[in-house]
């Protein structure tokens, strides 16, 4: 019985790790595409997991991943890029610029 419990916990941990890894790659691609479209440079070509968000208003999509990233415009480093990923939805990229927010929902 203990062996089965350990196997179930290990299997759950592997599934969570795999989803986080896939989410990070999806967020990186979404951030890179959005930056390229708006003439920005994604710094270090990477995103960082900021939080796992739980929402009560939508029980079907009750969780989502929030990634942050840094970008540069005209050689000046900026912070403020966010990628939101929720199951069953396309990634949403939000970039804070001097001219206001850029919000892209990728297809």
C-alpha cells in the first residue's frame, strides 16, 4: 500500500513538472513573438514563473500560470512583461511601455 502511494505521488509530481515545463516554453514563444511584432527585444530569450494563480470565478479553468519577462526597446532595458496561461485558453501577453499597455491574446 505504501509503495502504491509513493508511486501515485511521484506520478503526480511528474505530471505537474511536465505541465510547468510546457507552460514555460509556450510563454517564452508567446513573449518572443509579441516582442518581435512590436519592435522589442526579449532579454535572455527567457521567461520566469512568477505565480500559479487560483481563481474562484471559473471552476473549469480554476488555475493559471503567470510568467514575467524583461525586454528592451532601443537598447534600453525595461521590466513589465507578463504572460498569462490558463488551460483551454490562448496565452495573453501584457507589456508595460512608456506609451501604455500592449495586450496581445495570441491565436
